C-alpha cells in the first residue's frame, strides 16, 4: 500500500515538472507586468516592461505589451505635449490598456492611421474606474491641460461603483509571496484558466462556515440612482471639463436616467452600442469580454468620427 | 458529491486512509465506514433523501430475511411484490408522477375534455433509478433462490449505498457485490494501480471530452432552428461523444474508486462506438442496465424462446422500458422505440448476436472495409437516436432531423463564446484513435507495458485536461438526472 502512495507522490511530482515545462515551451502562461503607486499617488505599471499577455487555455489570444517610461502600454515613450500639435488622450481600463492585442495595433494606433495629423496618447490601466481615471487626469494636470481632447472610456455597470477616489487593493496582489508564486508558470497558467477557483471557493466557504458567516442576502438596491449620484459627485470633485472631455459609452448598458442627465447637462459622449449591434460578427475575444480586432476597429471609427465632427484641427 | 470536485478530492483520501490504515483488521468496521462514507457522499447533495435509501435498505433487508425463512411459495411471492411495489412506488412517485399527470391531462385535452389535475413540485432524488434497481435485484435473486439472503445489516446497507456507484452505476448485482462486501478484503497493489489509472482515464473523459463539448452541444440544440445541416450534424456527433464521455467517464471513476477499496465492479462500457450492429452496441453500452433488463425483464417474459411474435413483443418491451427508465419524457420513450426498430431486423434474421464474441483474428482488406462501413453505419444510426434523447420535446427532435435533411446552406457557425471548433474536432480524432488502440481491454486504458509510454500518456492526459478545462460549465454528470 505504501508503494502505491509513494509512487503516486513521485508520479505527481514528475507530472507537475512536466506540465511546468510544457506550459513554458508552448508559452501558455500570461505575463503580467508589476504595478506601483507613483509620486502623484497614481497606480500604474512599473515603467519599461515588456512581455506577452495570453488569454484562454489554448492561447486563443496573444498580445505583446510594452509599458513605456510613463507606466502605460504604448508605442510612445514621449508623453510631452506640444501646444502646436494636436493630441488626444484616451483614458480607461483594460479595454483601453489593450493587453489583449499587440501594442502596435491598439485603438490609438488605429485612430492615428485614420487621422495622421493627430497623436493619440494612451492611459489605460486594468481595473480603473471613473474615480481613478479622473484622479489620473487631475494628478497629471500639467500634462492633460495641453491635450486637446480627452476620451474617457466608462463602462456604466462597473465604473461608477464609487463616488470618491481611493487607492485600490490591486497593489496588494504584488506581494513578495505572489511574486515568488509567479515564478512557476504552471501556477500562473492554472490560476488564469480558473483551475484554482474551486479550491479558493471551497476555502472561502469553509472559513465562512467556521466563522458562522452566512451569505449576505442580496438587497434590491437602486443601483442606477447610486451610479448617478456617484457620477455627479465625481464630476464635481474633479471639476470635470465638459469642453475637453468626452465620455466613450455603451448606451445599451446605461440607465435612461443617466443618459437623460448627460444630455440635459451637455456632456459630450460617443456611443458605440448601435455600431456594435449592427455588426453580426463577434466583437469580443474567446474566454474574454475584451474587444477583439473588429470591436477595436469599431471603437476607433467612432472616435475618428467624433474628432472629425468636432473639427478640432480647424479650431486649433 | 461529484467525483470531479474538491470535496471528493478530500473525501476519498480520508476514507481510503481510514479504511486501510485504521480499520483494516476489522471487516465490520470497514463496512461501517463504507456505509457512513456512502451516506456522507450522498447527503452532500441533499441529506433529506437519505431517508429514502435507508427505508429501501430496511425494507429489502427485512424481506430478504423473510424470504430466506419462508418456504411457502404464495408468501414468498407476496414478499417479492412488497419489495417491487415499495421500490418502484418510490421511483414512480418521484420520477414519473408529474409525467403521468401531464400526459393524462394532455390526452383528455386532445379529445376535447378540459380536466384539471395539479402536478406537484417534486425534486428527483439523485440516483434513485440506480439504487432502486440494485436493491430490487437483491430481492429478486433471493426470491429465485439464486442468492442466500444476508443477515448482516451493515454489510447489506453498504451494498445498497456503496458510494462509488450509488448515484450513476454501474447497477451492481447483489450476487457480485454483496459477497465481496461480506468477505475480508486485502489490499492489492496491482488492482489499486489499475484503479488509479481508470480514475485518471475517467476524469479525462469527463473533463476533456464531455465538459468541453457540453456548451457547444447546448448552444446547437437550443438554436437548431436557425442552423444549417452540417452544424446540426456536428451538434449530434458532439452530443454522442459528450454523453459517452460523461457516462463512461463516471463509470470508469466508479470502478477505479472501488478498486482502491478492494472491490470489483462490473464493466459498464466496452467502446460502444466501435460496434458493428445495434445488438453489439447494446452489449457495449450501459451494460449493467442492459443486462439487468435482460435478466429481470426480457428472460422472465420469455426472451426469444417463444414464437417470433412473442420475441418481437419482448424486444419492444425491453427497449421501451429502457427508454422510460432514462426519464419521464416522451423523447426517451421514442428513443427506446427507435432502438427497438433498429434492433428488430437483425433480431428477425438472427444476426443480433453476430458480434457477441470478440475475436482478434487478422482480417483481409475487404473484411476490414466491411467492418469500417458497419461501424460507421451503426454510429450514424445511434447518433440519430441521440437526437431524440437530447431534444427537449419529440417535435424538437423531428424538426432537428428534418433540418439536417433540408438546410444545407447557412452562415458559418460561431459559438457565442467563440470556441474554436477545430480544437474539438482534433480532440475527438485523437480520442477515437486512442480508444481504438486500447479497444481490447476497457479495464486497462493505460495498460501499456513500457513505463515511459505510460508516463507520457499520464502527462498528455493531464495536459489536455488543463488545455480543455472550462471553468464556466456545469460539472454535474448527465446521468444524475436519471
């Protein structure tokens, strides 16, 4: 009997080593850059990192990223802005950050190809909500004040959950233990495909059971009213510039009250929902909610149309 | 508790250690452990239904003892009928009550009579069809004097609820399982090793074949009315492999787990998709159920011994009951009827047992081509049958099949989650080739002599499990609903 147990343990170890090797050989694992809080209190990626972002069990999607010296994924290192040229900034979360594509094929690059006289700077960071986006703009006011237009991507269902800026808990993900675990590409891969989720759920359920914590009952709250209140609070706190800033939105996700408020108060918006619905092809990636190339193409077209309609070049 | 869950990954080693390291000198204690473990295993899903198993156990144990003592045939018959009524009564109530009520109402509505009979909100206890048939086999065997009744209640209760096969089989015969539970078990290294290999193979079939095909099959069967013929054919073929991977995977894990406890369960699947006719298919698919019906229904009805008409009646009886056993829906009954019709020609011309004996003789090219043709034809027919099995209603099944024959053009299929279909087709080709290689012994799927080949297969199987692991799918086994 001991022989079976011993063999089981030995084979398991060999198996783990072989899998580690296979994951590395086929590069199935995702490479995440490291994060930090900069001198302005803005959470960003540690500058000058390169790697590959991999999505799906079988490398369904691979994107090369390049974190520039400013801490965002971009082809540009130079984020200095000239008063004579036209610059547009796109601020947002992982959809704008674009780890799921090659950094040379981002939404910004797509816009620049269609409007060669305009430079598009990217400020995308996975997990940013509106408070973090507005905090970034305010913290780097010396940079943003000279940018001609700022497109802020806001996902209504996720980005208005708070009405004030707080440093997120994401930084705690980069603990020394986590960094050590990340050395095993098999662990990184298994975690990303959700293979550890049942274990994590079981541990959480056991802890709750031991502590006697019951699953909180989901209270029916008026989320839309909360989101609207948070939005109002944020634009007041950060003195939102309605002339320069434009919200990139999926109208189909927004409440009618929120949309009415934006209209009544003359907020500039770009709605991409109708063009998304028109196209029958998938706009998102495999095992991922992020936009695929077609989705990004549609978004880029929407931004280009907006810039054209605004006649920014003529104004300048 | 699911075999493919963290709960089971913790539960199994704990029971294994207690069984072999703590209680190995005491058979009664080992059986008590098996009983408690089995009740924990089942109660993990819903402890309230343990009372059903306990009651069934008590009834059949008592009747078994009474049958052992009683000599008068009339009284023995009464005891048998009590067991049949109690067991099938529970099964009928929990599984078929609403079906009969609804069919009754539909029939009256059809003839213009509007009657109101309320259906009940009944939860179907997991595995009720499996353990009911298992306990019934005990009473019938004791009644027929094929088996001595046991007076050891703990052992009998452990036989009824033996956790590896409690909820989805194989449906064990008392004559095979009970003597093993009554006998002192000793740890066998080779058996345990084979058990672990079977468990790995079963897990692979469940996680990689069944679970990964499931979302594609669900999508195709839900939206069949808008899809083209090639996509619908692919959906039906995928389902054929999904249900095979799911159910045979469960059986393999069950048999493997049993081996770890020194108990041998019967084989439930013998590579059914390599069958060359329907008769052979049913000797390879869900064997424990087919043989149960053969021994306790077909043969008592007269089997094929009487006139041709009696034989035909018995064939229809066994297939219809088998279909109905699967679920309270006309789709299953029609599936059974469809198989009866497929089986009938070979039954009438007497070729239904043509491939009963497995022969490993060398074949010439012509015979090989003929075998491939017969295998493909059988697979196609079985797959058409699966359309009835998988569809929500009879109307859906016919519409699905009709579209296969009529809608040859359409837009390329794209799953809402964007699954890359070529991955799954390559996977199935790999699976079929591997099954063909191991086709001679379903009990030793990784029985290669060379240890490096075995190691390569272990790594490959686990690697594929990672490559096709889908955290969004429902992990329960299809046959739990039966």
